[in-house]
């Protein structure tokens, strides 16, 4: 799966189960500023809102203090998941109720084929054991901190209708 596909999937959780196809271009304007064409969202409810609420409740713990990816914490409600592809890549896919993004660091050989991250240099540091929490999550957090002031002050919906959700 591509980072865009992963971000789309997690955006569906943030949107309470509503999946919308990514739209890199929302409109095209001519030199005079007139809108020549628009690309409207294509959305479909793919998960029950209460199920998405429960997923958000679990995944927000990943970025909260003590979570595996607390380095990704931003000053807005957020949730996410780390991932490691057998040392070839590390991922953090995170979302707020309004935005989802994916941070991926992948090893690539000089020939362009996948390569182990261990021993490669990332951010000036030699990678020992590839860790999504140590590599991809901080990258995601840094990127989101740059735009968090543009995000709405919106929280996830508490999954009150799911038995056991939110119980520690």
C-alpha cells in the first residue's frame, strides 16, 4: 500500500467511518482566476460511526504520553499507528478528525530496490534497530506541528455506545 492509501484509510476513522477518495487537485483556475473545473469529493460510509469512534479511542493512546509514538504528539486531538515492514521501512500513519497523513522512511539500495534500514543514515544518525516510534513518528509530529494552527479545534467523538471503549 502507498502512503496516500494508508492516509486515506486512517482519514476514514477520523471522519467517523466516511471514506473519501484523495483529491490532490480540488479545482483548476484559468489565468484570469475563473474556475475551469472542480473535482468534488467522492465519499462513502464504509465503517459504522460508532466503530470508527472506538478505533479512534484506541489509536489516540498511541500518541498520548506513555504511548509508543508519544513523540508524534501535537497540540490537537490525534491518533495513529506505528508499523515496521521487516526492517525495510518504518511507518507512522496518524490522523485528527480533520486531517490524515503518513510518514514513511524506507531503505533503498543504490540500484533502487528495497534495502534494510539498519546501518543506513537517517537524519545524520546511523540506524541501529529500525523503529517506527523513533524514526517515523517524530517525523509525522514535526510535520503536523507545522500546520496544527490551521486545524480546527475538534475532538474525536467518544465511543459511548461501544461496550468497554474508553475503559482503562
